[in-house]
C-alpha cells in the first residue's frame, strides 16, 4: 500500500476516519434535534462522500451547479436539491433531463426565473418542487420581504409543471436568529394565504450546529462539516484535530530564519481566507503560519521556536477547504501515513 | 461558426486580436530596448499562445511547474526556463527527462537545492544551466546578499553536471530601481570572482514596460501582458480596451435595484484581487462593479445609472487573469461575437 511519502507535493490528503467521524457527529446532532440533513457536496465534490453522507442518514444532497448534479446523478445519488436560479435554454434543458431521472428540487427568487422554469417544465411529467429563496440578511440572492415570498409562491402554485416546495435561505454568518425570525414571518404569511410551507431549508455548518428542535428550519445544507478548516475552527466548530483535509507541501526555500517558502501557493491553498488574517497553518507546528501567497509560493512566517528545513514536507490546514478541493484534480484518502485510495475530484470545475 | 450567444455561462472569452496585439506590442518594446522576452505561460497555460509568442520573437518560455513544462515540451516548445527550486527525487527525475529533450534552465537559492540538482544531473549528458535566485525586495525566495549569490554560483560552477546560468529575480511591485541596484552589485561581485554573468532575468509585466536598454536586466519574463486585467490597467499597462480576457456571465438574480447577482463567483473569477478593492467590472458598464464573491455568486453593485436585467449576459474583466485561467477547463477565442476556436487549458492545474 502506498504511503504519503510516495506522493508528490502539493497534494490533498483527507484523513478518512476524521471525515467519517465528522459525518456521524453532524448526523447525530441532526437526528437528536429532528432536523433533516442535506449535505452540500461543494466541499468534497466526490460521489464517494455523498454516498456515505446519505448512508449515514442524510435525506439527499445539495449541489450548486447542474454539472455537479449530473455527476452525482450518474453516480447513483437519487435526491438532489439545486438551490440556484436556473436560467437560459441550455441549462433548463439539462435541468429537465435531470428531473426525469432523480428526485430534484430547485429555487427561484424572481418571476423571470419562474417563467423559464414554468415554460420548460409544463410537460415535465411530474411537477418540479420550487422553493422560494429568501434574503434573510446575507445580502446575496433572495426575495426581500415575506410579501414577495408569498407572491412567488402563488406564481409557482399556479404553474402547471411546478409545485411550491417551501423556503430556502443562506443566512448571514452569525445572524441565525434574524434569519429564523424572517422565515417564521414568511411561513406565517404563506399559511395565511393558504399555502402550506413544509420545508424550510437553511445552510451553513456553524448554524447547523447551533440549530435545535425549536427552529423553524426543517433542513440544513452544511458543506464544510465533513472536512472542516481553519475558518470553522475559528467559528468554534471542532478543533484542528477534527480537520480532515490538509495540503501536503514541500519547503522549497528558507531565505531568512523567520521565512520559509512552500511549493503551495494560491493555486493550491486559494486566496480565499473567509476573512482570516492568514492563509493557513502547519499541522503540529503552531508557530508556523502561511502569511503570504503568490500563485506557486506560500510564505511561512516562523515564530515561537518553530523551525523548518529545505526539502521537509509539511501539512497545511487551509482556511477554506471547499475552494481548495476545486483546485486539485484528485485527493488522497489516508489513514495515518497509509494512502487508502486516490479519488478523482469528479465534480470539480463544473461551471454550468 | 458558433457565436458567443451559443456558449453557456460562465465561460472565458479571449479576444484573439487583442491578445495578438499585446504580444506584438511587448515584443516591439523588447526589441527596441535590446531585451530578450521569455513569456511566462502561467497566464494562458496554452501551447497555442506560447507558440505565437515564440514566433513573434521570444527567446523561449517560462513555466513555473514541471508539469507545465512537460505540456509545453510535448507541444514542441524547445526552450524552457523553470525559475523554481526543484526538490525531491520524483521531480528531479522528471526534470532530467525534460533536460534530455528541450533546452532547459532552472534556478536555485540554496545549497540544499543545488545538492539535489548536482546529484541528479551528474550524468545528464550536457550541463544544466542554473541561475541563482535573488531576493531583490520581494521577500519571497532568493538569496539575501551578493555574497550569497557568489557562493552559490561557485557551487554551481564546481558541480559537474551544472553550469552557472546567471541571476534571476522577481522584483517587488514598484521597486524596480532597487532590484536593478541589487542585481548590478551582484553581477559586479560575480565578475570580481571570475564568474561571467551574461543572463539576468527579471519578471513582471509592469516592470517590463518600464525597462530600457540601460538596464542590467537582459531578459524579462512577463506573463499577464498577453491578456491584461484590471490590475495591469490600474498599474498603467494599457486600458480596459486592451484586456483580451473576459468572463461571460449571466445575471441570475436582481434582489434590489442596486444589487444584481451573477452566476460567476470565486470559482470563476477567483478571490485573488491583487489588492484591488473590487473583484472585477462589467465591460462597457463603468457603473457596474463586482463587489462581493462567494463560490458560485458574484455580487454586482450598480451605480451611476448602470442597469441590468435577470437573464442578461455580461462580460466581466477580472482583477487577475492568470488565476482565472486556472479555474476553467477551456477558453474560447473570439473575434467580435464569433467563436474562432475552443481550446482546452492543457497546462491548467499542474501541481507538481
């Protein structure tokens, strides 16, 4: 069996046992609180983990692109939520083809999106559930008021090939209570209008962990919980020891005592820090932080006695693991130093 | 012939005539000033453009990864510079194989790197030129003093399979004069030690444009000049009308009058802004800036009368084009609305 010492750098290592433990822990929390889990596959982009998530009790999966959903459907995933406004003939045709082979649901936040869906799914065979996306504070997509949500829900209800599927939001970080109040108000307005709202879907790993039975939310779409990263640790979701994804890198230069350079730059670790002050840290070496990135160089600043030597191989915990998996064509599942399996990141780079 | 209207979004469009003009303009500047151009292929990652750059007069190309160099060698590029510390048996074996089929040169900034090169290339057939990387202010890789440069040059000179190839730097942005003085001093120290220093290689599109015959630099490795981007425009290298690369995107949501959402997020436009305050701007729409990104959403803030409608297709000029081409599996060469050719980004995602 190959070991991590046989791998070239940079490479993504996934501690399989940690990922499995993270899946089990989240599912147990969801089960205990009567919540449905619908994991977002954007984090791993692998049917391998999607199937494990469903086997553990997830009601289905979430994809963000039709191309991701197609990959997952090909691999046998049967229930897919695509919380995105799908527009344009080419994408609507692919969406209809998906609808004919898996249990599909989507979202919309405008009449323009709904008109396209209604026209394409008029002869869809069975109705497509469409959830209304709500802007509960994130300031991205979504209707702005409960009245708008009711108006769109009515439009969905009237369309022959569609059926109103509930509400969807991605809440602003740390503002779950605000989202909760927003959604409760919208549900009330819907019920007052005679529209049942049985599914309320929310996102985000930190919020999922804070959720409880008392929530108006019925379903969570956490992504990062499976691998975790420095951002999640900063948010209190687990510790560095729970992080399953690391980037194996080599020290290629050590120009000054406090500065070492890795062969892993923004093309391996990504420039996306989610607001953290550094780009990553070296596993087991608290004084070694990645403080700068260019495309093929990662600058490590050494402090508190941390030391490195040229040629040494290290493991970097990145800030945001989801964007890292999009940069690599493959990941290696490991158990200690053993490489259990090497998987192509088949849903990577799906643009449409 | 297909048109851009036939393409799904997000897609990369390359205005072929603009890229050709940018190649010609830079080569003319280099020729006029007696400088050699050795374009960095990291910007386009395509043999198609590498060949055009060489045909226009470039002395060869620059790659940052062995995997990129292998792709380019396979495509017939004959002279490749790899300005990187190559370490580890697997990479050194691939480097030796490359050396046997193309005119190769590399860099080193430590005895550790040199020891690996010397051991691997002892029986290389003909010596491998190794340039000493110098930190002239960038604070990344590179020796810190002229004395260190001389010591490494001597070590290269003594190694049987290697030959001292000169000096290499990537200068800090806006500090070309400092780099110039550093390199002139090191060259003088080398010559005083009896080591000829005929090749001095520097990088960066803005510096290349500011260079002149009086410079100590003999060779530039500009990358971005072929496509240009918002960062280069901010640095005074051309205008938005010279930018050859845009990302074709669709407006998928318009939740408030001042906010529209594109189907192009950090997975298409990258989080790397090179310090600019926004992530991109819409071509021909000065009041429409990309002010926020999540993985699959680009938030456009509309001002000064700019307006968009849901379903509309727009073209985004990104901040940093090199990282954008690494995110897409293909690019489309265009002439106006016509799609001339669709090219796979064959050197994309080369990690090792």
